[in-house]
């Protein structure tokens, strides 16, 4: 492809591993390769590094180090939280409350539990993707054992009233889990002050490596393991530790909160410029997600009368990487469940575009997107039979 | 994921547009599923002398519309009716499995436009 410059605007899908993080990881592939469970020096020196990473993760979210359990990523953390609590608390009840806009790692885990006899309530959200506290309260039953609501949505960026929901759960003596995979690094979190019982994280969303994540589990939460084997992670997650990954995750989360204000205010400035430019220059466009209560790096639009995959391919030809919730780009027949849940029609949901910013993006990147995106949208609309009908009235 | 041929027809689609007072117009698919194809035909003595299309859909939907319109241009109505979705896929050097339905839509759009022509002619 003859593109002179590539612009990455898909940081919500994944980030690169930062150089600082990679440098911290590298010795653990070759020099410090021991098994942390071993008694000898090789094992002991590696064990220390895992302890440091655990301290760093705990500190970033206001938890105790012994409340952090490393996993193979965000999906496993979600599975461990939901199945772990469901199986361990069966005698108390079998009802779980979650939302219609959760990540598939939560939704499909809940659907699996339904097949096993659990009962699940999937809460609706409003047009901005926001869960209502009243709905949370009114769906609680005597047999409710767990409430799981994502911290911030991965597609439309809406940030939920987590502190308030956690408070409701606490008052009723129900465990509260939040999938914070997309929020870490963009939102300040303190699990103690916010009364969060469990929280899922994934390193590759904040400039750490892929294949490693963690679940925070408050001391005292009754949870059983879902991967059985050795006694790693205090018997809650068997398997020899992914040492370089864990070390990288610790460094990455530390950096994310060290540079928090500077990084997020810069990204927010660029993101606001992008949203303003798109909304002002492209007609028949809507911004998806909450106008203010959204992740600083997230923008998500629907362009009426066009389809998302052809939009992505056109952007890709210009070197711009984004993502879409259209059926064609997801490989299924249905457009994004999140866009449908905020009340969009199938037709409009097919024309969505998510551009998620990060450390590498510049003013020039945004200028370039604002230059080419209106042309691409217009070209596709000129090709669209749906656009014919509105053209006259324009 | 797409062949060079698909990307060629997607990035420079042939025969985009409308034909005023077309002799046959066919529209298939629906916005709910994310694909609509509309084909316009100009036909003289049962020969397709001009063809245009408009498509709402993914890369494969646009590419199949483009190549299918190219394939029927200059053909007789009878010849055009013989073009199958398989021929469309072959002409594009293949399509990913989940995109085969786009080629079916292209075949259906051509057939719908010809049916419209035949209906008008019979009146």
C-alpha cells in the first residue's frame, strides 16, 4: 500500500508495548528465566519481580498486593470473577445482574451460566449508554449474588456511575464486579473508596504486553478458581506465571498513573478537536456515547447512509486505522450489540466508526483525518442508494 | 482478507451512478442486514448497452456490484441471466466465506433489473 504515513486510531483495540515497558521485560526471557515457584536462587529472584509487579498494580487501583491475581488477560479475569463467584455462592442464590452493553467476555460468560441454571438480568441503558441506578435497585432480588457493570464501554466510551452502583451492591450485601479493561489509565480508580469487590484489567490496553491481565479480588470475597492445577496465585489461578508479561504489566500500570494528567489532558484535547471537526463538517452524523462522561481517548460516530467496513477500508487506504461496529467488520450478521442497546436502528448502526486515540497521535494526525474523512464519507454516500432519497432535501 | 481484484473494484468501482429513464431497475437486499444493491439497465433490442449501480454495503458488496455490472455490459439479456454468483466470485479471484452472500446479492440484483425490464416490455 502506498501510504506515506500511517495513523493509528485504534488504541481501544490494543496499544503497542512501550519501550520502557519492553526494556523492563526483556531480561525475564533470558537472564531471569527461573520458575517463581522454585526454591533456588533462579526462582527466588523472579519471585521478587512478580511481587514488585503485584505491588505496582495494587498501588495503581488502591488495593492490597495480596488482592491482585494475575491472569492471561481481561477475558480470563472476567471469567474468573463471574464464574468464580457464581459457583462459590450457589447456596446463597443464583441471580446475576449485568448490562446489555458489556464486553463479550462478560455477556457470553453470563449466557453460559444461564445454560447451567443461573438467572441473569441484562440491564438496559439510555441513549448515551448509561445504566440507571433505579434499574439496578429494582432488579435486585433475594437471590441476587453478583452485580457486574463495566467501568467504561469499549465501543462508545461511556463511563458508568460505578461508585454509586457499588454502594447499592454493598448495602444489599451483593458482590460487585467491574470490567475496567478499557478504563485503566484513563480514569482514576480506588477500589477501597469506591467499594469495588472485583475489578478486571488487561495490560495491552495501557501500553503493556498482550496475554496478561489481572483480577483484583477484595479480601473476603468468596470465589473459587476456574483453572485448576498448581498452587500459583494463592491457589486461585493455577499455571506457571507469565513472568515477562506480569513484569511488563506492573511497569505499564505504574507509568500510566505517573503520567496520568499530562497524557490524558493532551489526548482529550486532540479527541475534542476530532469530534468537533467531524460533527461540524459531515452532515447526517451522530456522536455515539455520552457527550461528557466518556473516556478521554474515545470517539464513536455513525454516518448515516453508509456502511462501516467500506469506510474502514477507505480510511485504511489513506493509512488511517479505526474500527467499526458494523456486521461486516465484526464477521457476524448483526451490528454491534452496544449500538443497538443505545437505541440505534440496524441501518444506522452499520455505519459506525470508532476512532480511539493514544500517546502517538498528534495535531497533524487529527488535521489529516478531518481532511480525508469528509471526502470518503461523501464518496460512499454518492454510491449509496439510501442517500438518493435525502439528497434532494439537503 | 480481500484479493487484489476485490480491492481494485472496491477502490475504483466501475459503473457507479444512475440511469435516467432506465429500461430496467432492480433493487435487492435491505438496510437492516447492511447491504442494498440497486442496478439500472439501458437495453436496446435485448442488448444491455449501459449499466449503472448504487450500493450501500461493505467492501465486497461494492466490488461484486462493480464487477457484475462490468460482466453484463454489452451482453444480451439472455446471456446476462446466465451469470451466476459463482462466476462473480471467480472473476474477483475469490471472496472470504462470510462474504459469499454479497455475490449472491449481485446475481439477484442483475436478475431483478432484467425482470423489471421484461415486465415493462410486456406491458
